[in-house]
C-alpha cells in the first residue's frame, strides 16, 4: 500500500500543567498536580487536546490522546514545533 503526503501542518509541542481529581479516604484528599507533554492538535473554548503518541503521521484510532479542561490548567508552555504530514493511503 503506497502512501502519499498531501501537505504539512505546523503544530505546537507543549507541556501542560493542570490539576486532576484524586480519590481518597477521609478528609485528606486534594487535587493532584499533573503534567502532560505532547502535540497540541486541537483547542476548543473549554479544552486542550494533546497527542502524546502519533503513529505514521496520523491522528487516528492508534493515537494516544488527552483532553484537558481549561478550567484546571495552570500553564501551557510551548516547547517547540511539530510538522505533521497529512498522509493518505492508496
């Protein structure tokens, strides 16, 4: 199966610091600071969408992705750029 590359998209490589929920027993439960590193491939009004693993230049069912609510984000740090190829198979 041959593949052809249509175009390149320049996407940010980011580090997002955010607070996540925690399960606990008793009154000592608090939010847990977390970090995710990856490619910011989508941003909506309420969330950031990050891919940390991209196979064969595509975001599909084999891609490891995270959606993070903007309301819990402390910082979004740009680390660099990723040129993602739009790949099709023939």
